C-alpha cells in the first residue's frame, strides 16, 4: 500500500471539494486498505472527519492517536462536507469512472508468489470443470492466492495477472488457496512475483480493469480481500 499516493489523492479531492469540507470514507476497513493505517497516514491533512461503519471502528481510529474525528453515517452532514469514497484509493465509482483521468492513482498493489510450475501440452484442461484448456504447449504457474482470500472464482473469464513484464491469462477457475497462471514460454521459478493489480503505469492491470473483467467495481474487489493477505505500507 502506497500511503504517499493516498495522501496525494486526498489533496486532489480536498481542492475539488473546496469550499466545502471533506469526510473520508473508511468503511469496510477502508475498502480493504486498512482503516487505522489510512487514518494515521491522513492525520494532519485538511479532512473534517473519517466515516466508519461501527462504534468499534471509531474507537480503533481514536485509540491509534489520530486527531481527526471518526464518525458514523448518522453523524455525517452532507450540507457541510462532501463524502468522497473509494476514489481516494484510486478506485472507480459511479461519479468517477476514470480515476486516473482525475489524477487519482491506485494505492494498492496485490501480489503473490509462485508456489510451483508445471509444463503441459496443448489442449490440457486446467482446474475445476476444465473451463480453460491450453491453446498450445505452455507453462502453468500455481500462485498462492485463492477464493478464501477474496479472489473471485470466475477470474478466469477474462482476468489477467502480471508476470515477468507482461500480463497473462488466469488459467481455469480459482481454487480455495491458489490459482493457475498461463505464462507461456516465460522462464518461471517458485518464489517469483505475480501481480494481480496495481499501478498501470508499471504495466500492471489496474484495480479498475481487473474488476471490470469480473463485472464488478474495484471497490467491491478490494473490500472483499481477506485477512490472510498481509497489508504492508510504504
């Protein structure tokens, strides 16, 4: 998670909201980004309040030492401040379908490691139901993320992930703890990094494009990510 990007996005939205105040939406654990860490990163910015889902969430933000108040939806006054949501994380909304066009960049990069590899022949069925069959001899990489981590089981229907400088198709339905990536003729070894989404300027699928391949918004995707996924901040 790039906290500098979150702060940069916040400053863009603060300027756009002026002369109104701004309330930052941290519900759903900040759409999967980690509410307490995000609140701490934004403390000191010109933000009126953080919106959270429950009293326990408000308490956690307060106890972290953040000076900006945490409020519930019932306490939000839309006449005094604007509620800017997932776009602060570079995610799309109904009113901001193209966050990058507004200068709002994705803060989250979701990556995982290759666990194992397998060389297969053409017309090889992969994963549950064999809904994916290899078009040619290729290498399959098993990646350590699955639907128990919040990765959609049907990501194989157009989903692609970055590996070794380019994107490759998700091969077959996502399993509970892993998914398969068809990396073609690229050299690959256990421990290599695969990126599901991140900053498209680095060649990664963006959260918006990844979500669009699933028929979802990016906020739905990030908010569904499970606790087993380690959140690290820079």
